[in-house]
């Protein structure tokens, strides 16, 4: 009965989403008519939208919890459980397996969508009532499409009769604690972007594009950006240690599908902040909200259409892809049409000089848009070419050469931005303030160049990372640190995190040492400052796998103490899969990364060894960026609360 209850909850939630859309549309239409605007029935219709949104979110959450329950119970009479779980799996992977598949992940998506809409209905009180109701109507329209997708194309509660004795199991590459963290954080980010999109649609419908609308939307954009940052950072590290390839980013199309919304959300975050505080960039903010959600929908289409082959991709049924493509066309096409119809009515807002912080933010947005375009073209071009019968791939060399220089230019603009004044500034004053960051950049450039054999892009990356690190703390110079707003600390920390991550990326590219050897037991191998010796191979048994495990004794230098690493080659029976489990030693200046390969039949074993100096800065920087965003969000919320308290006491 649990599956039937979950399916019923989905049907009721879909019905309420339809009711919410109808009530919101009717309320906004009636409130725009002078004869009906103050009618009692108009007020009652608009008042009903909030509770409907809350109940809809509660029902979606109930459906998701019921799906998790049937997975935890290993109910093999549910088709989704039989296809993606096994009774011998650890409980963590049973629970996380509820969203480690196509149908479950889509239910997680619509659950977060419904809960977020309920949160808007419960918490938002500062926005104009008509705009808020239009926003909730737009959110209901998005949810309704995904409810239809689940109910008619991807039912997560479909029964299987007769029920098998046990299930097929979960993809072993997904049997990792990262699965419990990575998809939910990304989906919260995607849904946060959908809320921002709904705010933009609501504001365009009611022609209420101004600072109040931006202040209401900004926490959702910032929250989405934080979770996208966490999701991408966690996904990068998961792929790094789980796939055994030794890299932290592969320009996989599905990786790009998460990067593109982040790039658009970053540009949107800067624009909405300018609109909220300086009443500028109104049209930019609306367009970027549409673009960010478009990238989110495009990523959903790529992962679930069956046109990609990836460890991340779930669906292989092209009819599902057609359904999502239709949703993408309806939502994005409709929003672009609305933007085209309304952009002429959007007032200009306050003006500013080119040399100003607003000007730097526009340059920042333009460069982010260029990188977004490069990633979009590189991701879609092979798919389009395949449609015309040409098989090709676009890999890391294209993205590095095309996007790398633009990204470095973006870092330079990012360093200068906080040094500029709002509205108007002078080039001479800016250059004077930039003296120290420029000097640090030049010194690091010279020092790294003296090392020799460093390519141009990582050389410039290290130099600009140093300059950005200095410039990022510029807003704190000569200030009373106790009275500095929390969101200023957040901005400083986020920019500093970008510098730290960039330094890690540049070091990994410039200084990584790798070796692939056929190792005999007892014979030492060298990689970087380490000596690695294969002591032996032994079989080990896990909760639902067996493995061959290497014992590697490792010494750093001639006098370092010996420590041990144990990479594995694992065998899973359900489903039948062989995976490589890397063993990694983390030190203050980098990581030693080891992978066990196949035997060659003569007593030797393939070993892949990497020494990756300062590679951990990549993920440490990502964590700093997310922490900076969290501090900014907390600071904004506290300031808004204090403002309401002052208004209440006045």
C-alpha cells in the first residue's frame, strides 16, 4: 500500500498545482481590472493561492518519503526498487538509491520544487501581493509539467508482478556516500534557480521590475548558487577519487550541464544585487533569470533524454527526452516571448559610468556569458553533428584553449571590481588602489616563470590567483572589522575561494607527475618525492562486493617514515561490474594518488601513480566559495530582519 499511497499523493499534488495555477491566473487577471480589483471574491481567490501551494509541497514531500520507505524496505514488488536496489546493499545506499535513478531523481526534483514553492508562500511578505501571486502561479506551471512527466512517462511507484526474489542492484559507481549528498545539493540549486525564474516571470506579468522584486528574489538566487557550488565541488571530488582516472574535471557533457547553470546563476547573482541595492541592470536581471533556468532545463534534458552516455546519465528512453524537450520549449519559449513583450515597459533605472563597480559587474557578466556560450557550444556540437551522421568528440583541449583565456580575463575583472566605487570612478584612482594586487601578480609571475617548463595558462593562473587573493580582501582595508557587515565578509571569502581554487587548478596542471608501471612485488617505483613498493596482493570481502587489494608501502624522500596505501579492484555481483577504488594519501602540499590495474600474466601488476601538488586547494577553495555565499545570505537575512524590527517599533 505504500506505493499506492505515494502515487495518490503525486496525483493530489498535481491536481493542487493545477488549482494553484488557475487561482493565481484568475486572481492576477481580476486584480488588473479596475471593476474587479477590490471585489471580495478577488481577494478570496488570491488568498487561497498560498495555502494551496503549502499543501501541494507537503504532498510532494510525502510522495518522496514514501519512495524512500519502499527502498529502505527492499520492496521488490515496486519496479523501480527491483531495477535499482538489492536486499544486500548497505542501508545508506538503499536510501540514497531512491534518487540514484531516473524516476526517483525526478521525484526528488519535483519534491524540492514543491517544498520551495511552499516556502515562498509561507515566508515571502515583502513583495507586492499581485507579483507574489503571479510568482506562485509561474511556480505551479513549472511543477505541473514535471508532475505530468512523472505520472504519464516516469511513474516511480509502478508495480512489478510477479515480484522477483531480489533486485538488480544499484550501479556500483553510485554506491558511494557522495550519492547521498551530490544529487540533492545540485537539485536544490536547480530548484532555487526555478524560483528566481518564477519571480522574474511574476514581475514581468505585473510589470513590477524594481528593487523590491530584486530583494525578494536575491536570497533564492544566492541559496541556489550556494548549493550549486557545493554540488559541483562535491561531484568533482567524487569523480576524482571514485572513477580512478586521476582527474578532477573531465568536461563530461553532464558535468557541463551542472556548470552552465552555475555560470548563469553567478552572473544573475551580481545583477540582482545591483538591482536590489542600486536600482540598475533591470533588463539584465530578467534575461539572466530566464537564461539560468534555461540552462537548468537543458541540463535536465541532456541527462534524461538518452542522447548521452555517462555515469551521470539515467534515462535511455527517447520518448522521455521528447517530453522534457517539450517542457523546455514551453517554459523557455514562453518566458522569452514574455520578455520580448515586456522588456519595452521595463524602466531604465539608475545610470552609471563605465568606470564604476556597476561597469565591472557588467564586464563580469559578459565574460561569464562568453564562457557559458563556449561550454554550451562544446557540449551540444557533438550531439548536433551525430544527428547528421558525423561522430566526433569535443574534449578538454578545446575547452581549455577556448574558455581558459576568457576565465583568466574574468579573474582580472573580479580582482578590480571590489576596488571600484559605485556609480562613478576614475581610472587613475583605480590604478592606484590596484598597485599592491598588480605588484603581487607580477612578482608571482616572475617567480613561477623562473621554475621553467610551466605552460602559459597555468603560469598566468598562478599569478592572477595571487593577485586576486590580495584584491579579494581589499574591502576590509582600513575598516572597522567589528562593524563590517556579514555579507561583506561573505563576498571577501567567496572571491578568496575563487583565488584558492584557481591556484589549485594551476598547480595540478603545471606540476602533476604521473607514472604507469607494471610492478613486481618488492620492486620500488618513483613518483614525485615518493618511493612506492608493491608488497603484495590479497583478496578482501566487503558488504556487497569482493576485491583484490594491493598493499603499497610508501616513503617520502630518504628519511620519511613508511606508510601504507591499499588501492582495490572491486567486483560487484549485482549488477556485475568491476571498479577501481583509488587509495589517496593527502599531505599539506598535495596528494599521492594510486590505482591498481590488471595483472599482465607474468607476475606483474599494473599500477597508476600520480603526485599532484596542492590539488586539494581546488576543493578547499570551492568550500570557501560556498561558505562565503552562506555568510552573505545570512548577513542579508539578518539585515532584512533588523529592518522589519525597526519598522515594527517605529
